[in-house]
């Protein structure tokens, strides 16, 4: 079995690869893995084992058609994590999101069809559904994205469906809620807050902090992806949720407690553009069809995540802003109270 994992040096992709190589997915203990990653600011070769005979690392771009046509033949499956995924960055400049998420996905799908790859899983997000005031989304809900990032992922989802219908690709799509866990880049909410609070630096809470998100541990997400890879039906979408809703304010308060920080470090800042109020997934389909259920309790997972960042400052300090003054994001909406995005290692 040979599996190509795009974006496999990023947060979620690298967790999937590490687990697979460690024998964490039954039946795949001998699988060989090719990681294709462009190593942008959010990807890090150090997220992967330094040497494993079953791992091949290729630094490359999913938009590079010739590379893909040369790389993919002989692979049995492709798991497509590669994506630009930070909403704030997409609001400042959507072009890279369209390039990677839309054009890159189309290029990859065409190459998979040409290489006759047996199985493809396309990783997406709950943000393609937009915002929901009450209830939860099932997989039949229309796509109503509100940010350039979400719109680019929605477009990629539709291209994935078209590849299934047009080329007969054995392909499934997954849409997950907000992920958290170790190795996540410091631009995302939980690691951003944790790394700043651990340094005694202020954090900016958008609006009144009433925006609601579900939080899914990265290990649960990757187990769900593996379930879809092995047992998911072609042409189907599978929501991957957790059902543990938190407002951003409640999450920030809990992070303050776990970090032993001063509550006054949480400062309200002007809301970002088109900030979705609430996400909520109905994940009954993946539970009923594939027997999947999340295992990591949120409180334990969150505490373990905070502990990982506390114990591994060398992994995040190079990507964190310098200690001291709070700076305005150079790539965002001019919102005070948030650190300037700094390229990672």
C-alpha cells in the first residue's frame, strides 16, 4: 500500500502521517507514505520523523502538474490535506487561497485521474456551510461560505464532486470542525492565545467573544479521515464534528486558567469582517455508517495541548512575535491586539 499525503508537513497532515507510520491505523502498519508539501510558513519538515524507511518526503506544489504526473503513479490512495487555511490571511489577500485551494485541488484531481489512483479523500471544513444560528448542518445543507478561505474550500469541494462524477474517481470529502492539538501553527486561535499567555502577553478577542465553535482534537479528526479512506462511500461527504460547543470568550477564559495567566491579558478588539457567529455539525452520518466516534474529551485534550506548548517552546518561539508590544497584523484588517503573523520555521 502506497499513500500520498499532500500537506503532510502541516499540523493535521503531519499528525496523520506520524500516526500511520507508528502503526496507529490497523491494516496499514506496512503502508509506505509519500508526503508532498510546499513547506510554506505553516509547514515544517520537523513535524515528521527525521528518518523512516517507509516515508518519502517530496518538497513540491500541488499546482505543479508535471510533478504530480511523475509522482502519483503507483500510489494506491491520496489524502489531500494541502490548503491555505487562515481566515484572516484570506481577508487580506485571497489570491493564494484561490491558487492553492482551487487550482491546486483541480490539478491534483486531474493528476489522480491520469495516474489511476484507486482512492482519494479530500479534506475540507465546516466553514463552507457559512453560519448557523440554531441547530446543526448535515451533509445536504447548501454551501454558503462567507470568507475567501471558506469560498475557496467550497469551490474545491465542488471540483472534488465533479471529479467523482466526470472521471469516476473513488473519492470522498470530509468536513471537520475546528481542530486543536500539538504542533499547530501559532497563527490559529488556541496556540496563538496559549503561546502569548505563557509569555505574559495580551491576546485580542474579536468582538464580544460570543462566536461559537466546536473543537475537535486532531487525533480524532485523523482517525475519522482514516475511517473515510478505508470505508467511506464514493461521492459522499462526511461531517466530522465533536458536539462540544464553546464561545470564544469561554475558551479564552479557560486558556487563561490553564496557562496560569492574568485574566486582564484578554482584551476585546474590533470584530473581523464577516465573522461567522456559529458553526455546528451534525456528524450522525459518519457515526452511523462508519462506526466512528471521537475519543478525546475536550478538557483533557485542551490541558494536554497547553502542556505541549509549555514543554516545547523551541517548536513555536521561532514563529511567535517578539515579546513586548502588541503589534497590528500586517496582513489582516488592522485589528489591534493581535500579533503580527511571522513566517514559521
